[in-house]
């Protein structure tokens, strides 16, 4: 069985372009610890999108879940927890008992859920990642890399934009007790809006952080910090250097293009998207958007799926399938192509740049 080769690793990427701004041991396999729970939540979010579960679904607590070691929420056998509270418990408390509850609800056993996690990792391009449990508790075969965890963070932002905001939760109350988020960068570093911490003795202190300033978003990953404070300070330094490098590149580009300043400013503010239908179910809308991207891949690969709910006067809710963050030319060409394939399409002018690029880095 493979084992981790080294503790320390790091990577920082530009989420807009996928460009790597810093990397050290980025492809070395290490123990992800509770960064694992990012994938557990990705699969849970998939289940909500597919209408298999919803935020109010009650999850039953098994004896096995109760026996999980700390960190845990302190659930009792036979007790129930809602999907909404389970998400918050994972994001803030990093509760191992809750991770087991989620895995058993979706796959019957945690082992089966781990196989599902690994399969999803391959689909997302996380080729050096293997999962053995839903929590990140010690297991010799549970391994990942800094690059793969950056891919996972980007996938969560891109594929689950309506759920990603959970990762910015600073604390939540359950059964009268308040639980603070372990990710202190949410309050100490400007622009951080997620995503997850992790620690086991074999891994050291791990962190995946996402930070957005203006139209720029960076994803940083650190494995193997000596302490949580050391890890946070190191992440801060890496992000500061990356922003400086990014701003220097932008400054050089702006200097070269001063002759066309007016059109440059406009292109930074105005972006386009398309709508490929309105549906009765969220899962139908999301599927339609994915099919559109697959059909017109060359034109829509950099787009961001965004399912928007609209409540009609009758009280009925429709879900609009949209792909945002493309240029006007891409939008019109994509719609022409999709209509030839007998797929509904309508161009849309929006005023927001895409935040997440393709994850091929």
C-alpha cells in the first residue's frame, strides 16, 4: 500500500485562468486529513442537486458514527440531524461523526461512500487522490496532493456555486452550543470566503483557502504546517506573493494596452451568458446546462453553470439553466450552434466576470 512521501507541499493558482503562481511538492502524495470532507460535501451537494436529498432531510445517526473520534459534534445513537445542519457541522466543526452519518445515508456504508469519492476524484482530474473514509481520519491508503485539492476547491466553486457560500460560515449553533469555524483566515485575511482546514498527526496542519478580491480569485493549498498559526502565517505569505505577482502582470498588460483603454475597461466589466431552458427541477436545469457545455464545448468550456430559481405568481418555482462568464461572440456563436442541434438557447448580457476557469492546470 502506498504511503505519503513528504509532509510539506503547497500550491497557489489563479482561479480565473488556472495558471499556477506558486508550487512546492504540488504532486507529492500526502495525507489530506479533514480536507477530505471537501469531497464528502461535493457528493452531498450532488445528491441535493439530483433531488435525492434536500436541506431538510433528516439523517439518522448510527452506532458507528457515534464511535468516531474527535473532532465531533457529539451526536447520540438514534438521533437525527438535518442535511443543512450536517453541512454546517462539517464546514465549521469538521465533525467526524457527521461525516460518517452523511456517508451512510448516501451509500449505505462509509466504505462504499469512499469508493464513490475516489470515482468522483477521477472525474474531476484528481488522479493522485484515493479516499478510504469520509472524514480524513488516519488511513495509510488515504492520500492526495496539493494540486488535486486545488482542483477540488475549484470544482466546488464551479459546480456548486449555490452551496459554496456555506464555506464562509464563521460559526453555527446546534443543540444550544456554538461552534466556531476552524478556518481563522475567514476573519484575518481580506477576501477569504472558504474553504477547509485539516489536521492529523501524520499530515501536520493542512489548509485550502479561497480568496476573492475584485475580479481576482486565488486558491491556495498548504500541507504539513507545524501548527495552525504557522500554517495560517505561511498561507498568508504565499497569497500575498501571488497577488503581488498577479498585479504586476496586470499592470504590464495595462501599460501595453493604454492606446485602447476605453475598450479594455468595458471588457473587464461586461460579460455575457446564455440560458438553455427553464425546468421544474433543479437537477433538470443543471443537467441541461452540462449537456449544452458538452455539445458546444469549444465555445462554453470557460463558462460557469448558474441555476437560478424563479417563483411564478402561481407559486410554482422554475429553475433557469444558465451558463455565464463568456464573451458576447461566444454567446451568439454557442446559441447558433445549439439551435442547429435542436437545443433551446438565448443570449444574455450580464455584468459579472467569470470567477472560475477550467481546472486543467
